């Protein structure tokens, strides 16, 4: 079926840059509305839009069409509006609110003010099919009208101003014109829609030391505040948002330039405000101008993220570890909003590739990310394919190519980057093991090739990836706040290790896809890399830069021969103990250090590292009241002050990548084959945790494991979907093969 937007105009109108525009059209159906057998509305925007038919929303989604690599993938949505059309009589009223969204969002940091264009626009088609087969199609064209609205200001970073006095009143008429858009960019929406998911009421309202009214919603979340109130006409209510408090006041410094402020102007009647053209990352709000007493029932926080079905859960006897996993879940909800972002609150909110490379396996256990990350990987491929050097960008979509950094900010010259670029391989690898979709693997394979070819061009004659800038073990806790790349791990050791992992999985993917020549090519690259790594970076089991991260990567990625592996494992455990079980890794090492310890027999060390509470550690933020994972191990210092670094977020999932190990090793639920076509239940108990309960909703049904050491030794209860084979491995190594059903094992 032809996309009707092919013939629709993209409409824009001259209006103040911060204001939202309403496009409207009155439609006279060619036959009575009750004779309509089907009706669909197809729409997209340069910006974000909300469509209404006869005054009612056509969808419960928000921030449509979402954020994609707009230059090559501009998604459109199709809504079934049959019931809405048949439910009325006479003329149809169609109006669409269009805001700036990501398209004209002044995105980025350090004053980048990156935009895709300076004109927001709408394209729409309404198609009515009548009982006699006749079809009436209404398209956007210059005959549509445009007007100003009650939304005087809208910005993803800065917030929204809504003047309720203007509701229901005709806006100022605006001149309509058209924007030239290449229709080949149009694609049917592939990712899940963004929706309101839940609401939270305040848990506390109080007056700060400075006399300000503060509200605590009890959870760091992403979305906005819905307010219901009545007060004198023209009264301005100001809501400022932040993730934390500092010195008893709203801690806004981590927002950097983002204002995160909504303003509501009262009509004099009963008003409900909901700023749906923005979003904020916050737990706390400061409310100014509220008439009378502010009550908990007057406000609710609306949690917003992309639609994702919850798949996995975990809890255990240690409430702090259980809370850590819960924090990871909330961090994913907050940052999986159209794209997998680094953080949801400051002047950034970008799809950093390194963050999701580290976290994809954890994310894909907690929620069904198959469509969400598939859509993002399509953007990654498009951006890489169209880049001048065929390099995976550090953010996807790559809006930073439109950045206007000032002379006082020097962005490093970037070529291919380890971990960040490796997202082209590691994210499909995580999806393959989680869901086992061969067609999707085939779709993602070309971007793997582009990435590996870009790295091949960067290798030195020695076969090492030891030239050019690397982020390395980003946010090593020993790096100074102002220089998060200054890690203990040699960045080129990290990069070369990552190349080996990526080449190895690309070879496996090529084999699965029947690309024998490619498989041989990538196997050869992997072997050359492994040989070079051992020759230049390994001596008698010691890995260059002799720190936790390089040992974790070398062990987990399989870069070492047996003798060196054993020595490296002992050295890793020695370093972890010498550090009093404080975390010493950044983005590169954190997902792998506990794996490297437990896989080499150092289970007690892995558990002690996990359960350490002193800073830096995974549980230190939990002891400080965190409800999401922090960007830095010490985003908040022990005295309650915010880390002095300019880059400090309290909702940043990357360092929560340890939950993949928690799910699989502590919980014991692992895929023995891609997509859990075969299951391996192998919990590995350790000190300080006496029971754990894990469940995962696979394509075949629920997988569950509950183990305990409290009563009669080790007891394991498992549930396997009917017909699914499973290998059950008990502590000590005894293995049992079962197919489906519920089983109990005692060791």
C-alpha cells in the first residue's frame, strides 16, 4: 500500500521559535460518517506532534514521531481512527499541535545548540473508506490554517510554558508555507511508542531553609508533573526540577545549562496542566506561586518512557543488592525514551554508544528491548554508512555533527573508538543471546562490518589498536573529576582487547548467516589481534598497566592462554583485595570484573566486591538513598554535597551493567542457546547472600529459579517452560538435564 504522505505537504508557519504551533482543518466527509468502514490517520513531523480528532487525542502516545536519524529515517505513525470518525456526525475537526522536540531542540552540551533544521513542520493524511468502496483522502496542503496556542514555550531541556487563559480561544492566525522534504526518508515507525507508564504522588512536601516549597516524589524518574488547581486568573506557577537536594535546596548544578522549568498560567477556573512537549529527569521539584496550601493530591509525577514489556526480575536476601537491581530498572526506564540516552536531565540526553554497549545485556534481561534497540541500531547503521570515514559515531542519532562548540571547548579529533564504536557489534550480540532473532542479526551485520573495517584501517603495523584518541576506561573512580578519561588502564590495551571481542563475534555472526568467507576473515583478524595482544601486552601473566580493568577484559574476552589466564586471575583477585574491595573500574571494566573473578574460581572476591558499601562501590549510592544508578561512583560525596565535576548525573545506567552478572551468576538464569531456546540454571552462591529469586519471561514462557542456603543446605527450585531443555548445574558441579516443568534440587 502506497504511503499517503508521499503526496502530503510538510506544513510550517511563522511563529516565535519557542512557541508551539497548531495546524487545523475542518473536513466535510463525502458521505455520512456512519457509512465509514475504516479510517486511518498517517502523520509525522519535523519536531513532535499531538493530533486530535473532534477534540479527542488520536493516540495515547507522546512525543511522536520520536527521535531518529532524521536525515535518512523519518518515521511516520498510522492510527486507526475508525471509531472516532463513526462516533460523530457532520463535519470532522482535525487539529495538530507541533512543538520543537528533538528536531529543533538546541541539543548538546557546551553551547552546542545542535539542530536538524530551523523550521518545524507537519505532514498528515486522513483516509476514509466508505461502505461502497469509495475513498476520501485529506492531505496537508497550504489550505490548512495555523495559529498560536496556549504553549508559549517548549524545549526538551528548558521546559514548557502553558497559559491556560488561551485555551479554547482562537489563536493568532499564522501564515502557512511548505517545507521541501525528501519523501524517501519516510519509514513506518519501527521502535515502540513513548507513553505515559505510571504516576507517582508526592511522599513529602515541605519548606526548605531558604523558604522555598519543595516536593519529593520518592523516586528519581523521567517525565513531567501534572498539576490540578484553581486560583486567580493570571497567576504564574513555576516548577523547577532536579534529581537531588544539596544543602537542603534543589540541586540544580548538575543540570548545567538546562533550565528544566515549567510555567503554568492560571485561567481563573479549574485548570489541569500537563507539559507533554518536554520531559525532565527528577525526583524533587520546587514549586513557586501556588495559591494556598499545596497538597499531595494536587500534583502527580507522570513517568514517561518507550513502551517495553518487563521480562526479568531479581531479589535476594541482601536488600541493598535488591535495591541496586531496582535502581538499574528505573535507570533503564528513564533513559529508554525513544533512544537509549546517557542521562535524562541535563543539557545532553544523547544516545551515547558506549553506554549502551556496556549495558545492552542487562537491559535486554530487564525489559524486551528487541524493537527498541533494533530501531536504534538501524539509526547507527545509517549514521555510519553516511559518515565520511565509515566510523560509528559516539552518539546515535548523531546530532553533534550539527554542533556549534565555542572556541573555549576543544572536542577531541575522533576516529574509530573502542566500546563506543563496538556498540555496532556488542548490542547485536546482546540481542542475539536474549532473543535469538536470526533475521535481525542479519540486518545488524552490515554495521558490524563497517565498524571492523574502520578499525582495520586504524591498526598499527604491529596489529595493535594503539593509535588515536580512545575514551578507554571512562570514569575510572581514580580519575580526577575534570578528566574522566584519565584511567589507570592503558586505553590501547583496552581498545585492542575490545577489537578481539568484536572480531570474534562478527565471525560467529557471519557463520550463523552463512557467510563463510566473512567468517574466515573475522576469525583471522581476531587471531592476529590476540597474537599481537599477547606479544606486546602480556608478560608472564601480567597485562600492561596492571590494573583490574585490563585483567577483567583479557580474561572475559579470552585473550590469554591457560597458564597466563591462571596467573592473570590470581593477580586480578590480588588487586581487588588490595583495594579493600572498592570498585576501581570505569565503563570498560565494570561490566566484566565480577565475571572474571567468578569464572576463575574467585567467587568470594566477586561477592565481596559486589556487596562493598564504602565509596567507590555499587552499593555506596544505595546507602546514600539512590533510586537510580549514578554516572559517577561518587556523584554525591559522603557529606551530601554534589561531585564537583561538571559531568555529574544521578540517572546513568552504564555502571549498572553488573546486574547482568547478578541475573546470571547470583540468580543463575542463563541462556544456553540464543533466545533461551535452551536454558542453563547455574546459580553460584557466595558470602552474604543466603537466597535469591530470579525470573525471566522468555519467548517460550517463564523461566524461574529460587535458591536458598538457609535451611537444609543448598535448595534450588526451578521452573522451565514446557518443551524447553535445560541444564541445571549445582554448586560443586553436579549437572542434571531436564525438559520443561518444575523441579527441586538439593545439594
